[in-house]
């Protein structure tokens, strides 16, 4: 029971910490004169993945690499099947072909690359640095693409973004508190998850693939369902696809660069579902660039079957 409470408290701290880190760093960056476009595509994009990063780094440093890798793989599966499935159930989503043709292949490619890197049973520091280099390239290309399609004049955009922004001092305080909450949340969550795994006689990777993965996917779920209800499918899809790509390239890249780790507790079927879910979603979307309620239900059911295969 105590371990369950630890996991819940850890997830709450991670969510609150990520929110504080995003708000604080965004406001500070704007006050320092960094354009909103750059802030959105770099600082916010990376800070959104901070719960996954905190958990993965903590897992690797504490010798629980099953949690590190399971968290990312499980979170990505959850984002594609559960998050987008529920969003489609809330409202069918029509997505621009440009988003599918450009962003989804990048995500699928990153997924396939990770599978190749992990075939030797170890994610080395060199692997991590390669992933980080690709993360930087991905963010730069995204920035250039957004810059080319921007309609608002830079000066007007910057003035609007600055309205109501916190002072530098307050921004630093909020960001610092958020960072502390993230670190504390990861510590409590990983410790609680390890104890639950021991108590149930299962590997820590299973907890990472399920409970932790779904917990760290809650921000994406809330954002994507809200965007779908507002008929903003591009935001719903962009949020998930960008998050999944950066989970692989940035989160695992940073984790492996800090502490290389072995592949523990991840089954071949987990990798198959990991890559297969991305390919299935791409195939569903290419039927008409629409994710309807039936397809959303299929994704949710497939996710439920996968989770049952882990814990059943």
C-alpha cells in the first residue's frame, strides 16, 4: 500500500514539476529576448518530456534500467494507441497530409533506429550521443519549417508573448521549484515502482511499460483530447508525434550519455508492439488522412490487449 502511495505521489510531483519547469523556463526565455517560436520548439518541447527524462535517468543511475527503457517504450505505445485512440473517440480527427508525410516517418525512423541500437542488448554512451545529435537536427529542422510557415510578424509575435510574462526572478524561482519537484518525483516514483515489482514478483520493466508509462503520458492525453474536441487534430497529432520522437532521441539520448545501460526485462514482443503501433497508425491514417471513432476504438482495444499480455 505504501508503495502505491509512493507511485501516486511521484506521478503528481512529476506533473507539477514539469508544469513549473515549462512555465518558468518559457517566461525566462521570453524575458531574455528569445523568440517565442524558438521557445516553443526547443524549451517547451524538451520540458514537456521532462517527466520521462527524470524517470529514465533515475532508473539508469539506480541500476533499474528496465524502468528507464520501459518508461520510454511504454509511454510511446501509450501515446499512439491509448492517447490518440481516446482522442479519436472524443472526436474523429482530420489531419493534414504534410504532417503525416513528414513527421510520422521521422518518428517511425527513430523507433526503428532505437530497435537497431538495442539489438546488442546495451545502449552505450556512443549510442546516446548519436541520438542526441539526431535530436538536435530534428529540432533545428522543425524550427526552420515553422519559420517558413509563420504568418505573424516576429516583432508583433514577441510583443504578444511578453504580455503577462513573469519577471526573471519569479521565472527562475518557479523553474527551480519545478526542477526540484521533478527530481523528487522521479526518486519517489522509481522507488515505489521497484517495491511494487518486488511485491508482485514481476520485473521493474513491466511497471515501467504500464503504470509509469501511462502516468507520464497523462499530459499528452489531456492535451490531445482537448485539441480533438476543439477540432484541432494537427495539435493532437503533433503533440504525440513530437513527444514520441523526442522521447527516443532526447530522453534516451541524454540517459545513455549520462549512464549507459543494458536492456533488461524488455521482451521481443514489446519491441514489435513498439514499432508495429507506429506502422499501424500510419497505415490507418493513409486510408484517408482521418482517424475515426472505429479506428480509435481499435487502437484502445489493442492497447488493452497489450497491457493484459504484460500483467495477465
